[in-house]
C-alpha cells in the first residue's frame, strides 16, 4: 500500500512537470505549426541559469527563478525572430534549426559548467505527512504550479484578446492576417510563453530530481508523447495526456524493468492513436 501511495504521488508530480513542458510545445505547434525540438534544451538551459544565479551568484533562489524566466523569455523573442520566422513555418528547415540549437545549447553548457549532474536545493524545504506517506513540500508546490499554469493558459487563450488572436492564427494564418492580426507578434508571444514555461518546469524538476546538460532530451520525448496523445490543438487535453504519461512513468518502472515500462508506454500511445488518429481530443496534424 505504501509503495502504491508513493508511486501515485510521484505520478502526480511527474504529470505536473510533463504538462508544463507540453503546454509550451503545444503552443508553438498550434500557433506556428512547428515542432520545436530545441524545447528540451531550452528547458535544460533555463534550469542551469537558475542554478548559476542561485548557487554561484548568491541570488535568492526565488529571485533567480524569476530572473531566469525573464532572460529565457527574451531568448524566445530572439528565437522567433531569427531562428523560426525566416523559414516561414517550413517543417524541414525548422527541424534542422532546432537540431542545431540543441547542439549549440548542450555544448555550451558542457563546456561552461561540465557534464556532471547537480542538484538544486528545494524551494521550500520540509515534508508533509499524508497518511503513511511523507511528501516533500516542493512536490506539492510543483503540482500546484502545474495546475495553476494550465488554468491560466486556458483562460489566456479563451478569454483574452491575444488569446483569441492565437486561436485565429492557429486555425488560419492567412485569414488572421487579412483580419489585421500581427502574425509575427502573436508568434513571438507564443515563443516567449513557451520558453518561460520550459524554464519554470526545468527548474522545478531540478529541485526534485537532478540537473544535467542532457536532461532536456528525455523530457522533450515525454512532452511530444503528451502532445500527440492529447491531440494537436487541444490545451485542455494536455491535462489528461500528462496524467496518463506521468502515472505510467511513475508506476510501471516499480513493477517491471524500466526499459520494458518505456516500451509499454509507447505501445499504449500507438494503440490509442490507431483507434483515434487525432489523439484523445485534438485534430490530425497530417
């Protein structure tokens, strides 16, 4: 029973992280029509930036997180303007650029700080006892932030003017431009939000597990799994997709070999897509 409860808690926390990362990836996919494969590297760099500001520069950890989010948001503007916009949403060129960004960012981190893993201290030390299970406050914090961000982003898209512009661009770029919507500004805002979400989730993940130069590679695959399973264009569906993937990643490795657990997770996703090619809630990409 205790193992089941611990696995459930870990599943919820992993789900919250997956949801935050997948939200940024899904936003770029919906608005700009591109898979930003460098999203995992941005997730990693944002976490290392927070670590450097907090542990090396001596800045308060919360302040370091805010500064990192601002810096990575500015990086998002640069990426949209000089790395994505010139290719006009052409899939192959954007993929090549994304791979180049991965190599540049990961190499820069390895050369700068080395390839060893590190640990970021907990933002709120301490544990809370829930029944027979002791849960760190940081895990509860991560869950709360993940739920809040999902709600806020959903409200942003559905209730605000810029959100409605994002929806219009995602549905018909040319039609949105003819209605006077600034496509480039909308894409830039989406990229900024995606980079901020990646930085926040990477930092929180680093305080719970570890911080390493290649931590973004696995997280990118998880985010892609969540987005595809949820369905392209469905932000609400990411909640369900994130919960499914998070719980499978937390529970299956406990009862079987981790590699077999990963294979089963991918197999379940493929089976669902065979039944529903557009995912659980979205539409078909191709």
